[in-house]
C-alpha cells in the first residue's frame, strides 16, 4: 500500500504498518489499542488461574471460589454428560405458566430469579436524588442489534440476522423435551413477540440521551398501564414500604403495553421467554449447547470460533468475580509509582479544565462558577478499590454443584442484593469497573471518574514514555472522562450527581448550538462499511474534543512540548482492526464513533494540529477555521 501523508490521514499514517500486519484473533471481533491490552491481561490472568488452581493455594476466599467456578467450566466431561438437564427446572417454571393469572401468582419469583418478563424491573440510583435508589422499569431488549433494523428498507439484513437466530433456536430447542411441531411454534412465537416489542421500545439513538430515561410515574399509574399484570401487588410483595414513585425509562413502550402483552399474546410471550432464557442459560451447560447458544452473536460480529474452554473458563470466573479478580491483577501487576503519577496528572488536568472554563467565551460568570464547582468536587477512582464489596462474600456454592447451579446461585445473590438496594443509601465509594478492565468511565450520578489499573499501560501510559506521549494517551482519556461531566448528557447533572439544571437559559442555548455543530461535523460521513449518525455519537465526540482541548492546554504550559509525539500517540491508541460485520454492528450499537474518526476528527479543530504538521487547505485533514468546533 502507498504510504499516506500525515496531513491527509493521521490515523492511517501512524498505524499503517500495524494495520497491514495485525491479525484479528479467531475468537474475537477486533484487535487494536484497547483490544491488544485486554487480550494481554486475559492471557496473563489465564496463566494465573491455571497456576492457582494447580497449586490449590489461594490468596483469598473470593479467589478460591473464582477458581472453583473456573474448574467447573473446565470440567467438560461432567457438563457434557449433564447436557441441558441442569437448566430444565428453570425452563419448566416458564413452561408451566398457562395464563396471565399463573404469571401473576409466580411473578415475584420470576423477578427475583430474573427470568424474562415483558418488562424489566431494576433498582438504580434515583437521578434526581442521587443518594437514594428508585425502581426503574424498562421494555425488554429486541433480538436484532437495534430497533432500526425492523424498519422499512432493512428487510434483507433483518431476514439474514433473524436467520442466524432461527438456526440457533432450532439447535438449542432440539435439546429440550419438545416435538418438532412445538419447536416450530416456539420459534414463530418468539419472533412474533419480538416484533411487538420492537414497535415501541427505544432505539439505541434514543437511549443515548441518557437523562430522558428519567420519567417518574405514580405507582398507581404504572399499575394501570401494566394491566393485566398486577404490578402494585408485585411491588408490595417485594417491599414492606411501597414506594409511590416508579421511574419509567421508556414511556412509549408502557403507554402501548396492552397491545404487546395481554391474554391473547400470552402464549407468544411465554415461548419468547422460554427461548430467551434457554439462550442465556446455554452458556453454562454442555460444550455443544455453548457452541450453539453463542452462534448468533458470533455470526453478527463476524467471529469465527468460540473461545477455547480454558479461555472461556477464565472469562466466566472473571465476569462473576469481577472485583476479586481485578484486585488480584492490580496488586500483582500495577505499580504504586504509576498510580501516584497518573493521579497527579488527573489533578493537573482538572486544574487546566478549570482554567478553560474560566476562559470560556460562551458562559456567564454564574454558569462558570457552577462548572468549576463540579470540577472541584469530582472524585477520582484510580487503579482499584481499597475494599471488595460484601456481595462477593455471598458468591459461594457447593463442590458438587453443576456449573449451572453455581452460576444460578451467584446470579440470584446478585439480584437479591440489587433488589435490597431500594431501601439503602447509595454507596458513592462503589466501583463499577474492576481493576483488570482496559477502560475508563465517568459516572454522572456520583460525579466521579474511574481509571482501572489495566488501562494504565503503554501506549496509554508508561513511565518510559515522554510526557507528551502520555498526554496524547492517558491524558486525553482523562480529559475525555472529565468532559463527560459536560457533554450533552452530563451537563444536565449537578456537582452532587442530581439531574438539576445549573445553566442560565442563554448559556444553555449557546452550548446546544455548539453541540449541534459537533453533530454536523460527524453526521453522514461515509465509511466503507456504512454511514455515521452524528446525533447518536455526539456525547462521545464532545468528550473526545474536550479531552484533546484540555491536554493541548496542558502541553502549552510545558517547557518542551512535543506536539508531534502527542498527536502520534493520540492516533496510536485508537488503532483498530475489526471484522466488517462487527464494524457495521458498532455503527448501529456503539455510542462511540468509528476509531478512524476518533483519531482524525478532533485534531482538525485545533491550531496546534495545523502548526505542527503545516496542514493547509490542500490537505485532507484541513477544515476552515469557521467550521472548527471547540466546546470546552
Ligand atoms: Zn466516553
């Protein structure tokens, strides 16, 4: 391939050699910046699990159980012999429901066991009172990756993807105690119920407007919307004190609930619930069932094979024992020096952010003050949590238990803990990302940012990298997460994490018009695998833009800033190679934009990009000053 010029395409210029030679693992949809690190952590931890189990010597009770679960996955002889049997009792619970009245009698049990209902019931932080919890209800998820796949013009792709799903269900249901005719009926009903749901639940784009989830309804109102389900009775069976407020995350679905779920559609629901549960459970049964049960997900992501049993065993253990595994990883592989260094970097970037807010040309003083307050009170979670949540003490099971039973016990404990949260204060110290995860986050409800130990590696961060490189890597990620406090969603929350408008009308209008400019900058960009939806990914683009803006601000204050190193490392962290099917899926499902755009778009808005590489009108990575967008 001909070498591209940096002025035309920073991303390809920096990553060209890698893009030409990188190989996507057969059991993964991607490789690249984040994925390479995640695969490295996985490999390291697989060896750890292997050794811990072999030596039968565990650093904690939690890790002992994590390894026991790991061993249960590895015991394919037992799993294959048991086949579907361990899951039958649960599946029969669904099969025995013949009327809505049966469902009402059993609904508490179904909620506690998290079996598929025509609505989901969950406990989460009350967005307007972030020290407390509330009940949230939501519609079920659809089979296809997004509701847009059910719209006109998508028929061909829809038929293809549903074909993969149908093959999977035929395979799975052949293990159940059902006749051929029954299997056909179960599948047809599953699709019919899915169509009903898809008419009213939110699209991924609608979900991306996070604050619109907050629609408090009176319990009595929800009770009448959900009829024939006895919702009020359900809540009263779960809680001594019945809350008056229910958060309805998608009103359209619940306002049309009676059309989706009623006496006539009950059988459709029941067969849909059965197949949905079977797909979920197949992951913990025999190898054959695991292979079939993951076939749809693999097909739509372009993944060739399922992970080896050894890898899968580690994945299962680390998915359930997240914090203990994260702590083990962090204590062994994460240096205190890095923790201290990056923590200082965060403080410095927050200070730089404050300066930028002070200099903002769109904000009045009163709004600036509030934004600075939000920055001053922002909490930082670095590396790994000091203590492990008590819920992990409850993740215990018997040696003789099947894998399925052990997993069911853990799931149930997890669910009981979630349900019990309703009456508890929110624990703001809680971590939602484990130490071994290569990621970072901002939580609007607690106004905090989290950087797990595993992301503090090169190319994001290294003591051996220059400061300019680190600023283009982890620095920009830090700036990105801070910016989420001020993106189109985060800006609606105050410094305590409550949905509470702290803007003057005038300022919010100006902010919105810049948000619109950001949408326009990305909307409709054509890539070989599809077109970009600027509205869907705008919050992430605001965050990327803010991350670059604030780190360039820090660079400006350095003695010898090296902008070339900065932009090169910025482009390096976004390198990504993925299966085409997966790239298409990301366009529909991921609120983050395609990697090449994340690397190439933000720099174009900043003077430093033009000055460093002499970028002019003749170059592809030039945009006119009037079209450049800087929000923070
Ligand atoms: Zn983000």
